[in-house]
C-alpha cells in the first residue's frame, strides 16, 4: 500500500509541477502576442455512470448532483430449472452517491450479501483535458470502508472461531479498500482504465490468507450506438494471498449500458454476487466455465440537489 501511495504522490507531483511551468510560459507568450487565453476542454462521458459494472469508473457526478443506484444480481445460471436458472434468487445493493464539489464524491450503500453497510470517498487528482493544460489521463483515488452486520455466531463460524470464545470486537467486522484509478478516454467510442487496489481485512479465517490483499483491476467501455455501450471489467488478485481451500475466483463481468433520458440501465453477466469492493474482489467463488454466471442490472437515476452559483 505504501508503494501505491508513494507512486501516486510522485506522479501527481511531477504532473502538477510540469503543468504549472508550462502554464506560466504559455501565459507570458500570450501576453506578448496579445492573444486570448486558450480554453480548457475536458474529456467527458468516458463512461456513462460512475460505475463500470461492480467497480468505480473514473467518472464523477456533477457538483450538487445526487445519484441513486439500485444494483441487482440474480442466482447462478447453473442452478438449473428448479431455480429458473437463477431468477428465483436475488441479491441487491441500494446506494446514494453525492458530489460535494468538482473533485470530491461521497457515497453510502447497503447490500444484503454479507449484510454490508459501506461508505466511500472518491477524489479526482487529475482530469484529462486539452487546451490551456494538456493532461492525457484521469487519476482518481477511492477510499472505501465496509462493515458487516451479520450475526456474531454466523461470523464466528465462518471465520473458524470456537463458539465458546465470546469476545468478538467490532473491529473484526470492518473492511477497508484503497484504490487508484488511472484511465483515459481515447476516443468518443473507447475508454480504458486500470485500478491498482489494496483490500484490508481486519480478521481472516485462515493463516494462509493475508489481511492485506493486492488486486489489479482493468475495465473498459466501447460505444456501440449513440445510447448503447459494451463494458468489461476484470479484477486479478495477486498470487498466494487467499487460502486455496476457499475456492476463490477472479471477478469477471461483461455488460451493456443503455441510456434512456435521465436513467442509465446497466445489464450484465458476472461471477460475483457481492457488490462492495472487499466482497467482489476477495470473496468471489464461482467459475464462468462451470456456469457460475449471474445475470444482473444496475439502475442509475440522478437528481440535482444543489445548483452552484
């Protein structure tokens, strides 16, 4: 984690110092020539919403905008006809995201998988733009905390703690995620980002599992029509961090964005039922090749709560 933070700080420092130097030179030249100052052209709509499928995109809500998200996952396709190939089963997350200002989003959510309450802060460090400043990429930092409200007895059983051991501190219920999103909108039809991430789990069930799990994510969007886009995201957990006996699989999701007025519908297939970072990154157990695929959707509806002057 220190490496990620140190690298991010170095990248940001170099970028900001370079931009400041170029900006001063450009301003001096424009003053001598008597020309108007160039405008700033931001790269917008690299993704249709602030989420690709499960994970965050580099997009941010506008200042004063609240985004109400409903995320839904059905059961696995390989559950068979008795469960109507997963449609008889369901899991969901309700979330509210709000843009405090032009560079900071915050949000809260509740998932029935794991009984998680989660909260996050999402800060824009760099924004892709041309004109007065030429910045080729987006850099966004996300910090997330999740707390499970599962009954103590069930948590103790899942984590291999003897039922006679009655001391179970609240901190055992907590999970923390730090994620750096580095992305670029290459054209009107294609965007790509990578997401180096660290998930910290206060308590693990096996000595073969690490408390700190390092993950590398990648996600992309390809625009198919004016209102439809293809999204893909994949999270690769670095080796030897999770107990092999847990049957862990890397999270892979494929879906479509469909824009209809003020709504964006995201239809997708994924092997993850968890919709909080620590859940889908470190607790996915189903295999695409064996039919462990869940159909699901996200619905996003935005509301303007505050109009900046």
